[in-house]
C-alpha cells in the first residue's frame, strides 16, 4: 500500500491518502485517482504501479525534470511535482486502512477551491422559509454548523416547525455531510429521510427542515464536472428574461411614439442577444443607449402618412 500526500506551494499539506491499488494515475481527468486541477496537470500526467512510476507528460521527479516515457522506482519514497502541486509517495505505515473514494474526491475539490478563488466555498441557500435568499458559506474542514431555531444553533432560523437543534452540516476532508439531531419534524435530503448517521451532500441537493428548504451548492464540484460557466449561463438566462419582460412592457404601452417603438425593439433585441443572437445584441445596445431616430426617417414617415391620409379623403369624397 502506498501513501500519497498532496500539497500546494505556500500551503500546508492535505491529509494523506492510502491506496492499495495496482495502478494509480495522477492527473486532472475524471479517471485520475489523485486528481489535480486542469490548469496544472494533463488528464493523465503520471502513472504509478507497484513496480514504480512512469511519466505520461513532463514532470519533476525528486527535483529533476523528466519527459514523457521516463520511469523509475518508488523505493522508500519519491516526490512528484506538477507545479504548483507536489505529491509525496511512500509506503504506508503497517496496519493502515485504505482511504475511501470519498476522501480523494473531496481533496480534489479542496485543491480546485484555491484555483477558483473567492466564493469557491460550498454554501447553503434558503429557498423557502425565513430570510429566503440568504446564503451561508461553510467554513473550511474540519467544521460543523448546527441549524435550528434555538439560540445555541450556529445558524438560527425562526421557523416554528424547526427544532431548537435540528440538523448538523459538517464539512470534513471526506466531503460535506448532514445528519438529523433528533428533530421532531425530521430532515429530508432529495426526498429521502436522513437519520443520525447522516448522508453526503452533493451539489444541487435540496434539504427540507420543517417548512424551510435549503439548497446546497459547491462551485468546486461543478468545476470538476466541467461546468465552470454555470453561473454565467444562469446570469445570461436572467438577462434574457428581464429583457423580454421589458419588451412586453414597451408593447403594452402602445409604442405611441417613435422613441417608444425604438425602446420596444431595443428590449426585444436585448432578449434575443441574451439568448445568443450577437447581431440582435448590437442593435439592441445602440437603441437602448438612446440613439436618436434619424430626422430623415421621420420626414419620410410623415410624408407617407400625409399621402395616405389625402388618398383616403379623396376616396371618401368620391364615394
């Protein structure tokens, strides 16, 4: 069995991982057992077997640069560097149990958080109940947050159907879990009742505590699933909805003047732009910025209307 200790330059090492597997890959791909951020590592960067290590991409081994195809023994220990990350590999102490998969997945998320920067912590958002819309970021591992209506709870929510100490959310090195604390109305995650043993929370999980509904979000998990632009897509969707609503308001107003007509077209153009039409977006931007209606078009429109009115009058008199 081999022990893997991951660290990032300037940061303390993460908890060690002990694996008893015939092949372990260090890389950024979904199949990598020791997963590093894609900005640093190839999908499969280094392969480790019981015979030793083999470079699948350029890497530093014990301080020396090695190209793809280079190989060597692990012996009493070896340092693999994929800047800015370092993986120390050495034999596990006797009697050590293998690390569960949840730990390696969680460590991958923790490495990604430093890459994503501010706002990368997992959060709980109130979707229904007191203070709807409020968000609570979970502190770094190991940490626990008790939710309830009592003063001793870490997050106090004043809902009469909540117990004073209703549920505990724990962020550990094996991931984020939630367990019920013997509440009177229970804890439900994605439709399943949770007991005192607890369950793991995944990104997007819905949590029901009495009349309160929470949503668990984890930006690092979304990033590792290949969804770094999820927030941008949501913002674009909101922009399209807002623009479409503006267009409807402009139409309802009757577009009585040429300026109102331009505003309505601008709003409709903005809706099309938000939905993915660049040309519509350009036109909408110009109109929404307040571009005046060219005087020539006003004159042409006026003469046309006057001509139609005169023709109508002649027709009435002739009848």
